[in-house]
C-alpha cells in the first residue's frame, strides 16, 4: 500500500539520521496517513480515501464537497 495522500499528494520523504560523531545513515519520514470513509451528499454515496491528518482537519473545517471541488481529478462520477 503506497503512502501517498489522495488529496494533497504528500508522500514519504527521506533524509539522514545524524549522530553526535556526524555519521549519516538514511532514514525515512513517514506521513500521518489515515484511511477514512466520507459521505458525499450531492452524489449520495460513500467514498473511502487515504488522507493525511492535516487534510482531515481541512475537510472538517470546509467540508468534503468543497475539498473535492478544489481537487476535481479525484472523483469523476
């Protein structure tokens, strides 16, 4: 399962662990991804999306319809 937000497009980043002796080893920064079901009243259906916690806060603030309207490429039906 890929760790990519379906609305914002955020994905996993990579960087370095840096020790006190400045030894560098690769590490990965995972995103805070949540799988959530949303009801779209205009289309009268449920949609399951993988979104980050920050996008979830935006959906709670503006509503799922407004967020999907800004990202028209997500739902085509």
